[in-house]
């Protein structure tokens, strides 16, 4: 068990992906604090916002795999297609769910103010705009190149 943990701790792709995710989440918190002039810890653990930490982490992971294993390998192809799925999900499906949540919350507001029913509000910031995803991709590539040591 211990040798496996030691090996895992040396996995550059894992640490680069985690570092890119952490950088994007930290930037998200800082941008939110500047924009709203207050700190909200939920920005660090929540979804949505600028930049996309999903895009940053998965892009750093795929870039690092390409840099170390080669961009013409089956493992990079797997990482690339996985990255594409995550990016489309972050920008497409989750964003559409957030839009639906906004509409449902407006309906709930209407019902509440007419004193018919009171329900919990739905989380609206689920997905990302294309620019948020692009910013996350840029962070991911930057961090993977920054951490690349060559072979």
C-alpha cells in the first residue's frame, strides 16, 4: 500500500491538474470579492463563475499527459476526449440547468408573493459561459507548461 502512495505522490499529471484547479478557484474567489466587495467561502467550493476550474483542471491534466506521454499516444487521445466532454458539459448542459433554475426561481417568487406557496430557491450558477471555459482552458495549459520538467 505504501509504495503505491509514494508512486501516486510523484504523478505530475495529478498534481498539475490539482494546481490548475486550485489556481482557478482562488482567482474565482478573488474576482468575486473584488466584484461584490465581500468574501463568500461558497465561491471556493461552489460551481460556476469566472474562470472555470473544471476547464482549468481537466485541461492541465490532458496537457500534462500530452507533454509527458506524447501527443500521439492512446492515453492522450483518451484525455483529450474526456476534456472535450467536460468542457461541453461545463458550458452547455450545466449552463442550461442554471438558466432553468433562474426561470423556476422567478416562478417561485411569483407564487410566494401571491402567498400560495413557499419553496427553497434553486442554485442558478451551475455552468459557465464560453469565455469562462476559455479562461479555464488557458489557466490549465499555462499551469501544465509551467510545471513541465521535460524528460
